C-alpha cells in the first residue's frame, strides 16, 4: 500500500528521479519499487551527504532534514556519475556478500573453537562449522552459475581469472563489486576500490600519503589474493613488490601499491577485452 501511494504521489508531481541514501540493503526494496514504473533512482553515500550537511552548517538531524539534505546534495552534484542499475549484478552482489559474511562467521567460530574446552561447546562449534561449509558451498555454486549464465559477467571473470594468483572467487568479488572496471580512468578505478593515495600537504610541509574511502568490502575481499599474487604466484607483481621493499617501503604499503597496480592492469585488460599478458603488465 505504501509503495503504491508513493509511486502515485511521484507520478502526480511528475517526479522522474528519486535519490536515496545507501542503508545496508534496506534501500533495495524501495529502489526496485520506483524503478518498475520507470523512475530513475540514484543511491548516494550517506557519509558524503552528512559531510555536505555539516559543511553547510546544518548540525541538526531528523528525517525531514535528512530528506532535504539528500535532495540538496543530489542537486549540487547532479553531474556526478551514478552506477547504472543492473538487476543481474545486484543479485550477484547479494550472493557474493552473503558468502563473505559466512566466511567471516566461520573464521570467528574457528578462533573460538581453538579455545573451547572439550565437550558440548566444541561439538556444537563443529556442527555449526559443518553447516557453514555446506551453505558456503551452495552460495559458491550459485555465484558460479550466475556468472556463467550472464555473458558479460562470464567474459569479465575469464579475463580476471587469467591473472596469476586470482581464482574464481576473486574474480566473482571484482565482477560483483567493481562494474566500472574497463569504463573509467585508472585513477578513478583505484579510488573506487580505495587504494588511491591522497596528499596531506600544507605549505612546505609534505605529509604522508594515505588511502581513503572506496569500497571497503571489495578491497578486503581481494587483499589476501593480492598478497599471494605479490609474494608467491604472480611474477610481475612479485618483482614489483620486491622493488618496493628494496626501496624501504613497509610490507603493507607495498601490498597496497601492488593492489593499485593490479586494479590499473585489470582496468586496462577489461577495457581492451584482453587476457593477462606479462609483457603488457610490466609497462
């Protein structure tokens, strides 16, 4: 009933675009309801909206003020690119995130099981871990099926999997979380995943550069695969990683630099629809 009333009200007032904050998935239902009658939906970062409100001196916060700030933010940054809605990608992203959540739960439970005394608690942990493994396997099968049944996803995944050190799960994480790869500049690609360094200078002072923002869940999901690629499996990234260490870079800083290099390489590979070529990757 609420859905129909909102759509009717928007149609009555000839509203063609709606803007809402990302809210951990709660926005999906409303976004779907609005898109069905052809209303354009733009989902914005709540942190940016709040920072925008504070910069304008709007310190108070309630539903009415939030709505006004979201609308004002959208008008001010109306030219900012918004991600095109893709129902298939949203479904894939839900599956991928669900798998990552279960893996996090499994890791926490494994840590607890190591300190559990023998008896009912340990047996309970074992049963839950077995159940988690089964559910993770089901999600992985669903993710694989979704990618194979969607030509664009399948092509992107095949390109990503051609990178030494990256397997099906890493490819799925990037296909679901970085649809812009191959369509944006290298700088934007690095910023979207959160591995672009930002200056911290003032006058003659030159501060350390740090990464900020970006899609934390994607960055976290490919961190360990990138560690493996940079230290074990990928000759190009391995050589780059060793050069950075030789220059005195801290290991974690060097890994982040490798992640940035990898995203830039993948951005170019997908744009050109080319698989991994060491001779091109070293350029």
